[in-house]
């Protein structure tokens, strides 16, 4: 356990103009800078989670948190003052998108660090070694699940290098436009899993008459079957339709035979040192609470920045939760075109909400404001913080293969299962999931590290929470917890099971996103 | 096996002006009426599935198939003529909705027939005896499925009257508007299963922070827990949240304990004679082919009419497949208000499609026309035929409790899993599913009888097809196959397992319909 510091205030970033009260602090409470040379005393009482200025800010000047702009001083602010709705406003930013005006310099590269992963024939790096059953439509879900379920511990114990067999079953796949937007997105998602490096071999199982045809999937996504040395290249079938095979029982029987042939070949895979730059991290938050933006999310941001410094990739998704804070990301976009790509996704969500006469309201709620959140930028940054502070390198559509290094955005809903499904389909090989209320999410075939935002929940859900960022409220430093998350990412990528993996969670959470319509 | 008649033509209903070619018939082929007293000889060749007139029809006069209007003669039609696009049109009907202008007289009541079912404390009739785990959100799906999976054959064999434990898991439950249309519809669906007579006892399992709160579900839907004699009324919990219990492992453990207490009580249920009038039949077609409207659907229609004559209930759903033929149902509506309720659902679908710049195109395609379908009425009737020919008694929204007797419509998509889910949530206690391509659908906790439209598919998928309506093409009469379906409904309602039940299918097909939006 790291030494606990009893500072009443927490500084989230060295560039910040404010610090956050770790507990309610009466007037006269002192914050002392890390170097011990700088001290600010509160001029009024500052509630838990609220902000105190540590530098003077002139009227109209930016105020920074997470090292980033959260608004502009609406009156002059003195060190020690409470910073909230009465002296912090949104200024002109919301009417003026700026593109690539604040692109952070690349972090100092860190080289030489490796993890123990699997190197696949196509050159990509895997963190797990699974066999997948890809179900094209709900109508083949039962058959797919049965094939997977056959391979229980009694069989898999003979194949120690195989992590498991996962059936990727879902509720969609028909009653949509053939080759329409939803069909193409589903195909991209299914193919993203089939081709995922963590899936060493797979079988596509369809019904036969569905819109989401197995043949369309295989052809449009250029799927190919696992190669078995000494066998014909097309020795094993790529796809199997229940209607061709003659029903559920025959399909399950034949599917099991196919997988039995795959097992020895998949079991040949062995872990080897692979540069950490080949990790693709999916970041997610779910069941957030008032601590998320103060503890787990900025700590994950530090881990994200470390991974980018190592040459790796970090994906931020959940666009409805970025909403209203996209102004901050467009300024960090490597090029104005990348900033525009993000705005296109934001416009898509506005149009989508409008179809249903709904709105995307990411403004701080009454409860958020009571908890210390002042502006929509600050609230959005609480989510954006997960992905760190580096330049935005690219923007991807849902389940699109992620090929850039560094920090990227993928367009997904905020809802956890389709969000993670999209990022994993895009190639993420490790997931870090921050949670305040206590999500029990797991995903196959990619490990998910769950980070609690607060100690009481961490203690209550010890079976499911891998790390406790609530330590930050108890006095641990952000950088210490950020470093801990980074080390956990490397360890888990190397084979250390997460708590959700140890419990075998991840068969129910595959959830391709379909905006509709369904007829 | 019933005697095979080698008539080249098939009459679908005694009121019909046309008969259907069972095989391609050259000019000069005779159709002989069932009484042997009436004969019509074809004046030209009639292709397989196409229509031949058996009565003269004057210009502008209605032409009937399934005993119902499929269009108007656009030229005078003589007996023996081929009836298709050249002499049959849509007339004025499409611009003029008529309400309750052709309400069929109630069928001659048939009394005294019973099935062996379970009588529940609330008075409703069950056909199966299950325990359910109702998962409020995808985030509790793993825990729910694990509780159910614990109760395998080794445990259930001690409780012979219990048909099984089903986990009702799904992909939704969060990232939607609280108390909005989707949330209310999901609550109605989950509650429809919880309260379903086939579910003798249930446990609601939630995560804790989801929009689809277990407490909202229990309160808004007035859920109550199973009563155990000699115990406090609230002895067993109604709902359980993972975040309160402290994680997946503890929730699964506690859920298993709760179900263990339920099992002896649920096992007490015994079958007893119950009037067939208490059967609520869900009709569904999926993977349809050119035979659906000639064999399985009209044969199911005869079974539906028999069930209505016995005082039972028949649900037709799949509104996008009724589309364009709603004119025929508004004429059969018991009151104009009921006809208007149907039109409101039709208008909803038009608006829904328009949101996505899509259209609901149910017009006969080039292939449909080549197969003998002339008008959109005829095509829609091919689907509507499943529910028989009696008066439309009411129209229900998705998953709304069905309380009427007779033939009713429920608004669902055409997509099989959400369609059947809605009807079962509404109280259907037996499902008949017609299929041409070969669907392998099964549903828990309600049995599904699958009826093949053609003999080759029936033979190929013998493990999954309960009945073969393809016999109608081989010469069996519609009424004979309709009677066979009715008898199968009664036998299955009384406990005879369907082929999908014998195989244990139905854990993956629970699929609440959510039109969106999801954020
Ligand atoms: Ca193993
Ligand atoms: Ca692969
Ligand atoms: Ca989320
Ligand atoms: Ca019940
Ligand atoms: Ca259907």
C-alpha cells in the first residue's frame, strides 16, 4: 500500500488553476503544493468535490482542470476562492469551434517495454487465445451457444494454451435493409470479432434465410479460415447454415467436430515478448458517480498517456458522453480534418436524437452542480479524462478497424455493452472500465480491468473490482494510481486473469449496436 | 397418414372465386369440387401457385381468396381463366378504408373441450410450469443466466412437475429515457413474463444503477412474489440488485438459495382439465416461402377459427407484414373504434420508417408475382390467413395484456424473436410458428409448434419441424391439416413436448422490442 497523504485538496494536473476538495474543508484550510514551496489557504468553506482556485484568474481568462479548459472566469478570481457557477462561465467557446489550435506535443517516447502476448500469422498481437462461434442472427444463437458450451473444462483442460470458446450471440441479424447501414455495421462488428487477434479460429453459424447472410459477411469482410499445417487451406468450413445442415442438432454436432479439429492447432500458440506499443486500450466508464471525474477517470488518463508514450493506442468512445465537450477535442485534433470527423459524429447524434424528438442532455444536472460540476465542459472532461491528454490522432466509426497509434475516438453509444463491443470489434486487446456504482462487466475474448472510483464500493464488491482508484480520495496520488493501472494493463495483457475472467464472465455482453430501423 | 388426393387445384375456402394450382397445369386440366358435382376446366396453362377462376366475375366485382377480398376484376373473368395482373386490380379499396362493414358472424360455438393445464392462484391457465429469472438490464444477464444454469437435470429431476428454470436475459435496459416509451415497453414486457401463468415463481435480478430499475418494474407493474404456505408473504425477495448484494458471485449464490426455496412449492402444481377457451394462441411466420400462403398459413387459420369457435383467443402480430392489407381487417373489426386502433398502429409504422427515410414495402415483388401473387391484399392475406377468418375483436400495443376472447391483433415487428416475445408477454400460452425455409425457433416458458410449409424442408429438418403442412401440396385437404394443427395445440398445451422443447431450445430467444433511441 502506498503511503497515504492527508492533503485536504487534490490537484488533478500541474497546469490546473484549481484543486478539488477531498473532503468538506472549512475556511482557512491550507493546500500545500507537492514541492512544499507553495501554499494556498481557503477564503471560504469548500464542499467535498468542489473547486478552490490556487492562482489568480482575471475576468474572461480560461480556468483549467485536468490541464484543460473548463470555462472562463466571469469575475476576477483570487487564490483560495471557491470556484463555481458564481464566478465561472462558458464564455464564447460554445459558439466557436477551434480546430487543432491546442495540439499537445507528443509525449517523451518510452521504449523497450514489452508484454507477453501471442503473435498472429497476420502480424497482429493478441492478449488471449480463444476460439469463436460467430452467430449471424438470433435464430442461430442457440446452436452457436451449444457448440461453445460443449467445450467445458473437462475438454479444455487438455488444451492449456486455449483460453476458451466464446459464442458471439445477439438479438439482431434480420428484418433490416439488406446492405443498409445497420446490416453493414453488424457485418463490421461480427467480422471485427472473427478477425480479432484474440480469436485464433472461428466458425460462422447462420440460419440460412436471414438478412445478415453468412455468405455476405464472409465475402464483404473477406473472412478466411484458420490454416492447419498439412491440410487443404479450405479443410475446415468458414460458415455453416442450420437450414443447409438440417436443423439444430445436426448443426451443433457438426460444429463441435469442426472445433475439435481447431483445438490442437489453436493450442500451439505460445506467448512471446511483444512491444507494449501493440496494445490497443479500450476505455469505458459505466455506473459513474461523483468520484469518477476525480479519481478513476483521471487516473486512467495517466495510464492512457503512459501507453501513448510507449507508442500504444487508446480508444475513447461513448460520444453522447463527450457531447458538449467536443470543442475541447477539436482543439486537440492532429489536423482540422480529424476535428471535423468528430463534429460529423456529433451532428449524427443530434440528428438521431431529433428523429425521436429527444435531446442529448449532457449538461450538469442539479445533483452534478451540488457535487461541484460547473460547466458542460467540466462534466464532459470527466469522461474524456479517461483517454489522457495527448493529441487526437483519428476518429473512427463504430466497429471500424483502428489502425492509428496514440489517442483516437470511436463513435459508440454511452451504453457499456455496445460501446465495448464496438471498440473490441475495432481491435482493442485490453479494456479498462471505471465504475462508481459497481459494474460487473466482462467481455470475451478481451480482458476487462475494472477500476472502482471509491473505496466503499471497492470493499463491497471485492470479487469484481480489480483496482481501487478510491485510494485517491484517501490520499494516494493520481500519478501513483495511474501508474498502477498501467502496470495492471501490462500484466493482464501478459495473461494475468482479471476478476471477470477468473469468474468466466463475458458470454452475455456481446452487443452489436444497431440504430435501426427494425421491421 | 391421411389419404392423398391428386387434385391439380386447391380450393382455400368455400367462398373463393379462384383455386390455386398445386402443380403447373396445362390448358384442359380439370378442377372438381369436393362434392363432385361441379367441375371447371382450365382454358389456358396455369403455373404452380397461380390462380384459376372457378366462377364468372363481372368487371369491377370482388375476387375472393381465403374467403376474403384480394382485388377487383379489371376485365370480365370466365371460369377456367388464369387470374393475375392482366385481369385483377386493386380497385378503390386502397383509398377508402371501411370499418366494420364485413364483420363475420361468430362461429358456431363448440363447447366442452378441455386441455390438461395448470390453474394458477389468480385464476389464469398455464400450459407449462417454470421458474423465471427476470434480468432488468444486460449488466445482470450473466448473474441471471448463472442462477438458471445451476438448476440442471441433476437437480430438476427431483421436481418432476417443474418444467425448468429460464433466465430472461436481453441486451437492453439502460441508456434510454427514464419512464419514456422504451422504458415503459420494456417494463411491460418483463412484467408480462414475470406474471405469465407459465411462470409459477420468479426473481428479478438487476445491477442497481440501470435506467430499467428493478424497483420501477416491481412498482409500476405491481409485481408480487410467490406465496409459500406457512411462510411470511414477503418471505422471498422479489428483486435483487447485484450492487446491493456485493457482486456477481454473491448474487448468484443468493439467487440459487431463493430458487431452492421456490422449487418444492412450484413442484406442487398439478395438471387438471381446463376449458380450451382459456388457450391464447400466438401465431407467427418466419422464413416464409411461396408455399406459406397456400399451405401452412391457411391451415393454421383453420386451427385458429376452431380455437375461436371453442371460445379461445388467437393473436396475429407482425404489423409490417399486415401492411397494405389492413383495409381487410378494418372491415372485419367488431367496431369502427377497433378498426381505428389498427390504423393508428399502421400510421405509427409509417412514421417510424420515415424517421429513417425508409419505407415499409409489402408490395408483391417480381418474384412474388412470378409465384402467383397479384395484389398487396393477397400478399398480406397470406400472412393474415394464420389467424383465420373471424371478427377482429381488439388491437393491443406491444406486450399489453391480452384480455379479449377471439381474434385480436398485437402490434409487433415482423422479426420473429421480438414478435413472439411481445405476444407471450401479452399472455399467449401456446405458439404456432409456420416456416418455409426452416426456422428453429423455440421460446421459454411457452411451447412453440413449428409447421413446415413444404415436404422437402420438413424431411430435411425432421428434428425441428413438428408438423408438415406441405402435405397440402401433396394432396391432403386444408381442413384435415388445420384440424391436425388444432389437435396438436391441445396436446401440446396438455404437456406433450414440442420438438424445440425436447431439445431445450428457448434460452436465447427472449427479445424485448425497443424502437429506440439508445444513447
Ligand atoms: Ca485453459
Ligand atoms: Ca483471428
Ligand atoms: Ca459507458
Ligand atoms: Ca406467474
Ligand atoms: Ca415473423
